[in-house]
């Protein structure tokens, strides 16, 4: 393992993915807890906190999706040895022929699902079913 710009970028994006996932889970739990405690009506005293939890869930989910995409580019560059310039050409090979590509696909699918649910209507049936 060489400590170079690709390695630093991968580690930074992995840390961002971990932080965004933790923020999304925490926001979803807080939103659910406040929702069950009666924060959904606009007149409820805890309604601003419920809205803040909803907004932080959306921000964290979108940050997770973007960090996942960035990590894939750095991983493809690292595996191909071509640097960031040749990373886009290596992405299909990384996704189709490596375990890291398969694991990334599963994680990215979950992140996209979380972002879709976070962006959906907060009181809708999809949000109640998944969150």
C-alpha cells in the first residue's frame, strides 16, 4: 500500500461515507421518535425539530450517494493503475469483475433507496414502510 493522492482520496471518501451513513441513521431514528411523540402536526412544539431531522436525513442521504460515486471513481483508478484520468474507462470492469464492485453496487443501491425515501413525502406510505 502506497500513501499517495489516490489512497488519501479513497480514505477521505470512505470516512465521508461512514459519517453520512451515521448521520442518516441518526436523523431517521430521531425523526421516527419525534413523529411517534406527536411532532408531525404544525402546531406541535417539537415540529421544528421533526422538520430539522427530516432535512438532515435528506442532506445525509444525498451526501452518501455522492460520496459512494466518488469512492467508486477512486477505487477504479486505484485498481486500474491509470490514475484518475483513466478511472472512468475502468469503472465497468471494476463493477462487473470484482468483489469490491459487487459490494459497491449493493451499498449504492441502499444509498439510492434511502435518498428516494428521504425525498419522498415525509408522511407518505413509503416513508412509513421503510423508515
